[in-house]
């Protein structure tokens, strides 16, 4: 009887130890810890892109009585590689949309800081115009390569 009781107690102790060990391993390796640093998530790779260069865009800044200066903007449109032929085919429409956006931005003074051109505002206007012409899914970015202002 005593031997059976010892074997029973020893079995209960071993079963308890195994249960505690399993619980400890589960808590340590299989559950989220709020104080642990978040796992680093790799961003998806950038899709392959190509550049479509446009001719320089020249826009006059008209003052109250005359043309005060000319603004020349040189841009390249970064597009998804598979959409490049479609964007090149629509290059005249894209140039027209860019000129319309620049004329509108100069007229309402949304792309100007005083007499200077606000390049981030120009870029935002051109990205919006390109998205309307060839689709937002085709245009990745618009690169403003050069902006020159010539006073008259």
C-alpha cells in the first residue's frame, strides 16, 4: 500500500512538473508580449519603374499689366514598367494636363511663395494631373528636375 501511494504521489509530481514546463514554454514562445519590441516587418519591394521625360514646360506669370516672369519646369514621370508604353503614347495629353495644372496654380497662387515657386506644391499638382490623365495606378511619382524663373 505504501509503495502504491509513493508511486501515485511521484506520478502526480511528475505530471505537475510536465504541465508547468509546457505552460512555461507556451507563455514564453507562443504568446505575444506587450513589452517586447515589435517584429520588424519588411516593406514590400518597390515595383519596377521607368521614367518618361517630358519637354520643358514654360509658363508665364502674368501680373496686373504685363508678363512679369517666365517659369520653366523640367519634369520626368516615374511610371510602372508595364505602363510605360501607354504613358509614352499619352505624352501630349500629359503635357497638356501639366501645363493646365501649372497655369491654374499660378493663377490662384497656390504654387507660389511670394514671387518664388513652391516646388512641393508644384509636384503635388503635377502628380494629381498625371493621375487624372493616365490613372493613379500607372503613375508612381513625378520628379521635378529643374525649375527656373526668369524675370522680365
